[in-house]
């Protein structure tokens, strides 16, 4: 009927869902939070060929879609540079997984695990080679 109902909560008031209050939503006057304390937190887009879009302030008075999970192509689109952190050990990816990282030497590397084998490949070398 076009009528909207709102509930207003004080700052730091918590909306809690579930028998154990496992899912919480709140705003502390400065920042907003969604906290899940059991199982996986699933964000599901049920509309065919539609996306999940994460937008943020673009420093120009508007918002920009920085990450798009594209439901029609299956791709994840990043509309920003991806920050790679320099690490000495990127860990061990699981079967069929890959990790991409910036080495302490400045090389961009990938580590891929298949079965008992793990391959590390330099994608781009800081030394240009």
C-alpha cells in the first residue's frame, strides 16, 4: 500500500537475530557493522543475471562500484588497483587453488597447488627479467 514502517535505534543499539542472537547489526554513531557469530555469512543475489555490487565514496562527491560480482558472467570485477602485500611466505594454497602475492624482492608471484605438487611462478620481476 506504499506505507513504510521504520524502527529507530539509538547509537550502539543492536538488532540481533537468531535464537542465540548470532547475527547482529548496529551503528555506533560513527561506523556501521554486520557481525555473524556462527556458520557462514551468506549474501545471496537471487535475481537471474544480476550482480552484487560493493560501492564506496569516490572522493568526488559520489560513489563508485569498486567490486562487482557479476552474476551474468561469473567474473569478479575490480574497478580499482588491487593492493598486493609483500610477504615472506604466502602460505600453502589448497588443492587447485592459487595465491598471488608481491614478494619482498618486489616480484609478483603466484603459487598453485595440484595434488602433492606446488608450483611458484614469477609473473612480473622487479628486475625486469
